[in-house]
């Protein structure tokens, strides 16, 4: 006998794994963005402290000692952020899983290993953010700084290059996260319009909680009596199934007796009663449906399975072996029975006698549910009834995608804010450190437009480079998410244009204030500045 494996909710478990994988990748990107942003800010702060650092070096402090001091200052900030992150980790994963899978009993509290990893991450983050700025801040000509107080902007090409690189990284990561958040939202829209291959609207699901004392024989007796007493209810079309569409699922392993290699294959299995396909509106494209007079030796297959097993041939009359030998009597049109975003091989066979089935009702009258409840209580007053719907299962499948899209959107907005702050800080730094130069240019007749263009040009290349890299990375990431987009193209001009416009608007806001400040510099005040 080839066993059947039961999966409580395979699509949801896969979505949960996908969610945490995406969350890890997205949070890592936001961490890199924050490191780039903080690194840029520390570069600006170190430049403003050049004279202080020069004095320390002149008084005999070693370069290593000054670097350690600067890293210690950064570690205090990193440690504060790490503590906040640990507190958030006690709540966030469990809440995300609840959004996808409902209440869960899994343990989501950080353990000693997680806390140790967090401490290590804080240390690595501190070094990533602070080491390069600290090394640059201590690599200076002490005598020239003490004599002239020159900030070294014109001569320090490496600093400009480093600031530009960090700024480009911020722009690219922000664009990447926002683009993929937009693509996931488009995937939700496509999912709502997606045809699963059956009619979900108007189908009520009734499941029954039986007493723990029920054995398989008593379970089948209850199921059989329930089916017999409800099949003739008026104003309703009723069927029974081992599992509801897009909910729980079972996979069976089977083989073909005609295969000399005796290879085994896997397929999802649906235990169904007569009228199952009619209730869901799933047509038979070849052969016939299961009939009341059939025994357990007949089976239906979907088009996908028929094509893969017998390409170019008719599946009718073919024999497969799972827990028994069965003959194919019909081929059902492909439908998304367990995953809304794909069609998989499915076997439809007579209902399992060891499990209480799910009742599927297509009716416009809400009174049918009460009639079924009365029938079940008459059979056994200890049976409890739960009501659901196929449409709700569809929404739950989309719910995981909504959670992913919401997470990506939140992280994308965080990235946008961080990038805006980064752009603003870089522009403000240039204006502050080049006040005298701007004043001289203004005194020599440079127009306001020319001064603003000078400021923008210094970081314009980095912004353009970040946008180009971000667009390329976003298209690549969207291709990886293609299976979650329900047919949406990995290159969506609408989404990309909207994200680019949003990022450009943020850039305008971030550059306006420093550029306006640069244009209003008084030449005489700038020339008198020490």
C-alpha cells in the first residue's frame, strides 16, 4: 500500500516560510540602508570635528586611540537600537504568523542563541557604520588643519567618493524595496481577479468536530447518515469532500502498473462525493463523473496530470495504483485546488471513509445551514458545527500576500525616509562645508541657479547611479516574486513610474532646503567666516 500524507495547510505553511524569507531579506536591506545612512552622517560629523581630532592627535593621542573613541560613540547608538530590536522581536513574528495562519502554538520568543546573534549583529553594524568614517577622520594633515582650519573638501576626493557611494546605496535600496512593495500590491489586485478554475462565490463550508471517542467505523457511520439525510434538502446543491478547496490538503504517492521501472509519483488527492464538481462548477472535459454505483476503484484526474502521464494519449481507461488499483473514468478541467497561484496534479477519488468530510453547500437560502445543524445534532448532540466558505479560503490565500505586501511597504517607507534623510544630510553638509567657496562664487557674480546647480551636481551622479542600480535590482527581484504575482509582469511600467516619481519627489524635498540655503548665502558673511 502506498501511503497518503496529510498536510494541515500546505499553502499557508509555504506562505509563512516565504514571508519570513522575504522579511529577512528586506530587513537586511533596510539594515544596509541604515548603515549607509549612518555612515554618511558620521562622515559629515567627522568632517565637522576635524580640528578637534587634529588637536587630539597633536597632543599625542595615537590614531588607533581616536578610532576606538569614535567607534565607541557609534557603539552606544548601535546598542540602543539593538535593545529596541530585541523587544520588537518578542512580538512581531507571532503577529505576522497570526495574520497568515490564524492562531498558532509555535514558540516565537527569542532564545539565548538569537540574543547572542543580536549582540554580534550590533557589533558588526557598529563596525560597518563607524570604521570607514573613523579611519577617514584620522587620516589628515594635522598641521594644515590647525593652521588654516580648512575642511579639506576640495582635496579629499576619497571622502567625496565614499559619501557618493553611500548615497547611491541608499537610493538603490529604497527603490528596490518600494518597487517590490508595489509589485506585491499589483499581485493582490491580480489575485482578486484570478480565475481559480471553480466558482468560489456562494459555496458554504460546514465542518464537524466529532467526539474524541469516535473510531473510523463510527466516523464513517456518522458521515454516511449525514449524507443520506441532507442529500435531498430543497433549494440547495450539496456535496461532500475530504478537504475544502484552498484549505487543507493531502498528497498521495502512486505508480503506473504499465511502467516497467515502477517509478512513483506524487499528486494531491481529493476525496469527493457525487455532485462535488457540480457544486464547484468544475466541468469534465473528457469521460464522466463518479456515480453512486461506482466503487472505490475509479478515479478522476485533472488535465495537468493527464498531460504529464499520458502525453498525446487519452487518459480514459488508464490504470493507476495508490492504496489500491484504480481506473481513470474522467478528466477534470484544471483548477487551483491547493494553491491559488498555480495548478498542480490532482487525483479525484471516492470519499475517504476514515475521516469526517466537509459539507459543501451552494444555496441562496441561509436557512439551509440551520437545517444541516439540526440533522447533525439529531444524529449526535455532541457534534459541533463550524461554518466557513470557499470565498473566505480564497481571501485567506491572498491574506498571506497582503501581509507580505504590507511588510514590504512598511520597510519601503522606512527606506524612503532614511534615504530622504541621507540625501538631505549630504546636501546640507556640502552647503555648510563650502560656505566660503559659495560666498566667493556669489561675490564674483555667480547666479542663484548656477550655485544651486553646483550643489546638486556634486551628488547628482550618485543619485543617478543609485536609481539605475535600484531599477535593475528591482526588476531582478520582481522576477523572483513572479510566482506570487498571479500573472503580473515582472516589468510593470505603472509601478516603476510611480515609485520613481515618489523617490524623485522625496529627493526634491530633501534638496530644496539646502539648495535654498546655499542660494541665500550672504557673500560678505561667508568671506568673514573662520
